[in-house]
């Protein structure tokens, strides 16, 4: 509805709604490499998985997740 020249509308801002999202820590079902050392916290032990990210004639890439801090890194 348009506002006429002699009318004015007052906009009242109500309190903003906030949502709380709780994320549960997922269990990691990956093998544990006890010799891998985290570059972030220095912890010895990380979960890993391998994936072929490049050409088939090149070695696979290993992705690691630190068992202590959750830092992720990869090795080619």
C-alpha cells in the first residue's frame, strides 16, 4: 500500500531472532596411522584415507585428519 504525502509510516525493528545450531562430533571410521605427525599441533597419530586425485599413472594422494586437534592435510 503506497504512502500518501500527508502520511508517514514508522518502521519498528523487532529483536532479531537467533538460532543455535549444535553439531555433533562424528565418529571417524578411518584407519589410524600412528606414525603420522600433525604439522599443526605435533601430535603423533592421524586418521587417513587415500584417493586417486591425479592421473592413473601417478601415485595416490593420502588425506590425514589429526586424532587430537582435527587438522586436515594431505601428502602426494
